[in-house]
C-alpha cells in the first residue's frame, strides 16, 4: 500500500466542547491509483487530505504513507517525509510571489539538494507548455498558467503520491480542462498515486475510485467507471 488510513478521527475544541470533523475514516491505496474525495462543504475533505499528507496530526487512528507511519513523527520529520515522497497542488496555487516561475519549480529540487535543478525545472515548464514563461513572476501569469506552474512544481521531486486540493476550483471551464488533461497525463507518465479533493463530480469520475464524505463520515466508497483516458 502506498497510503493506508485506519480509523482516522480528528477532533477540535470549539466553544468549550469537542467538535469531531472526521469519524473513523479508513481506506487503502495501491501505487498508481487515482482517487477522489468528494462531499459538500464542511464534510471534512480538506481535513482528511491534510492528515493523509502529514500536514496535521489526527486525534485518533493512523496514517501510513509509503510505508512510513506519520502519527508519531514531529513536524520536522513529517516535513522531511513530504519533501521525499509527496507533491501538492492547491486551489490557490501557493506559488511564492517573489520567485519566477522557473524558480518556483526549482524549490523542491533545491530542498533535496539535487544537481541540475534549473535544467530539470525548465524541462518541466516546457512539458506544461510554459517553456517561454520561466522568467515571469506569478503576478504576471494568468490563473491557468499559475496552476500549470504548480503542476510542474508538484512533479519536480518525482513524488510517490500527489495530493491535489480543488485543483480546478479557481479556473474557468476551458482552462480547467487543460489543467485536468495535464494532471492526468503527468500522473500517468510518472506512475504517481493521485489523491484529489474536488466538488466537481465530472473530475472525480475521471479517477478510478471515489470516496464520498458527509459530516465527516464515509457515506460511499466506490469504483468509478473511468471512460476518458488522458
């Protein structure tokens, strides 16, 4: 299993009482799987994604990511796991505004101390159709271009697993289609496991498996009939 989640529960203190936002969620993914987490706002989707990626620690239950148990690791140890094994794509892109597109893609490579970071980053920008925009800053790029830069950055460290939180949420339909196509193409080429959170049921249907949450609980977990191939 590339990702094994067992009885994952997350509780917060709120107004003098405990608020449980995830209730004993369990699932497992094999390497190369594509997986969507869907559900209404407030259902716990992003919380679950963050726990799976080691961005937060669960109140109960366990997460094993690429054979590593995250639950007992401190923040620095979890950050090291993310740097070695994980890629991220966010709805609001999360590019560093003071860095160029090329420099943004280089960041994960430089954090790993890899040689030839600039050359690798340039190749990735060309792969997403932005080979001539590497010297531009995020503010000089459209939303779709920024998301393509974030795609290139996410794949820079050849992650074992890629987490995408509403990757098309801020994009118009045409731009969204381009980004989705690139996402699945790059994911297939790299053999990466893809876990995405989305409100878009058409996007979710392009994955192999869909987990539906409501009120922090799993209400459906089913294989989707993937029709389109990217």
